């Protein structure tokens, strides 16, 4: 995976997470579950990218994965909160 692709994947994930953060109240938790699944897939892709680059990305790959894992945890909490609201 090239550096440009890596930056693209990371940017897309951040934009997606930001969209969720500013979105209106979600009335259906399965939409959150889909976002959660996409984030988990992004984590797997990031791990593959880091491995392909011998984990040598000046710390940026690790930081990107850290942010993805934080987004995954927040999405999980959002799903639970939405379930409790119904």
C-alpha cells in the first residue's frame, strides 16, 4: 500500500468519524453498527499497511491505528446508547 493510499484511507476514516460526531440524532442503531463494522475493517487494513511497510512509518501508522481504535470504541458506545434509548 502506498503512502498516498494510506493517507487516503486514514483521511476517509477521519472524515467518516467526524460526520458521525456532528450528525443529527440517530434513530436507528443498525446504521451505527454498519459504521462500527467499517471502522473495524479500516483497523484491519491499517494493520496490513503497517505490516507491509515493516511498521516503519515514523509513528504515523501507529497513531492512525490508535485513532481508528478510539473511533471504534466510541461507535460501540454510541450503539449501546442508541439501544438503551429505544
